[in-house]
C-alpha cells in the first residue's frame, strides 16, 4: 500500500524545491508541477463505467468516472498540492481539514473540517506534502472516516519511515502515494534531509 511515485521529472522538481535558497514563488510552482505529475499514478486504478459517446460520424462507447473526486488538503501545506491536482481533475470538489502540529508534543490539533455531501460515494484524496510522525495524516483520516468517507488515499511529497510505519499501523486500508521516502526524523520531528517547514516555505511565514 506504499507507492513511491519515482519519475525523473518529479525528482528534478523535488531537488529544486528542497534547496534552502528556493524562494517561495518557485517553491509553489515546483510543488504544483509535482502534484500534477503525481495525478496519473494516484488515480490509475479509479473505476470507470461505459457511456455512449456520439462523435460527428457515429455513436461509440466511451467511459465516465464511476465516482466523484474530493480533494482534501490539510491546512496549510496541503493547499500547495491543490492547484496541481485541480489542473488535471477540474471537476473535483474540495474538503478542507485544519490541523496544526503542537510543536512541543508533536501531536496534531484539529481546528477545522468542512466536507461536501455524499462523501461515502466519492474517491477522497487526502493531500499533505509532509508525512513526518504520521500523527496529522492519521488524525485527518479519522476525521474523514467519521464524516463518512469510504474510498480514501493519501498523497504526500516526502515521507519519513517513522510516519509510514505509524500510518500503516493505524490505517492499513489507505494507500500512500509519495514522491520520496527520506531517511528519518530529527529530535524536533522534522524530516531529514526533508525540506524544512512546508507551510512556512509556501506562505512566507518563516
Ligand atoms: C505540517 C505538515 C503536516 C504535518 C506533518 O503541518 O504539513 O500537516 O506537519 O507532521 P506529522 O506527520 O508529524 O503530523 P503543520 O502542523 O506544521 O501545520 P502548517 O501546515 O499550518 O504549518
Ligand atoms: N512538517 C513539515 O512541514 N516539515 C517537516 O519536516 C515535518 C513536519
């Protein structure tokens, strides 16, 4: 259930984005392009159903997506993934989850949840660039399941082995898609080599 989306174009963008001298404007562009490049892998097994299609010459059979898609960014850093997913999935709805990691305990504190109706019938894609201890992703998925979500997957940019373990122990039914698996966490819960604080770099709050 761990998919490392390891494409050369993604790795080049990721290298540029990790650079401490990468300015916020470029950071946002790299993240958006990586998100778009990950979409085909993340959606590769989405179900379709046959539908009639009338071309200018005859009637044939095409396909339509079986389920609606709900993109779910974890505030704040998940917002950095949103436009890249929207570029390829413009018909998607958006749920928002507000979580902030307590810097002392490293535990996620939940402050907002807004989801569209009929979540149970939708493909719900949870978006957060960073999987560090795994606490935020697990809490977000618990909230989404409580709200009715049944078809879930999680997309991140960089994952720490510790976070992957915690995630898979708590949510064995939810696949993870990541562009990279990094080495470990430091004693402040930051991913090494990582990229620093994704939310701060995206929104200039360092
Ligand atoms: C970051 C990141 C994840 C979380 C990951 O958000 O975007 O949500 O930390 O850490 P974890 O796996 O140890 O839970 P943060 O809480 O810093 O909030 P922000 O996006 O508002 O900066
Ligand atoms: N959150 C981040 O933004 N970066 C990390 O390295 C860990 C958690």
